[in-house]
C-alpha cells in the first residue's frame, strides 16, 4: 500500500464521517438556536429547556436519516473490504 493510497482512504473516511454526522449536528444546532432565541425573547434561562429540545431534535434526525446513514456507511465499508486484495499489492 502506497502512502498516496493510504492518504486517499483516510480522506474518503473523513468525508464519510462528516456526511454521517452532518444531519444530526445540524438538527441539534437548529434546535439550540431556536431555543436560544426563545430564551432571549422570554428571558427564561432554564438549563432543562435547552437540553430536552436538543435531544428530541437529534432523535428526530436519527429517525429521518438513519436509513440513508446506514446505506452510506455500508457502501463505504463494502468498498473498503472488497478492495482489500488491491491494498496488499
């Protein structure tokens, strides 16, 4: 395995990780932003008010995107494992 090929595999791995994390992180970010705006407008600063909506948004993101996330991960893993003989050359 050459250094260029190892760098390519690492770059593809990081791309897949970023793709898989993005929907969950964006849903959590949007929930946090909306709760922050709500807290600023109403001047209610309760810690549980920020935690529960974020948890629900992340759970919703998982429910919505889990089939796509699994398909993306399995495609990547299949590609990696099917190319193992090529790596050993």
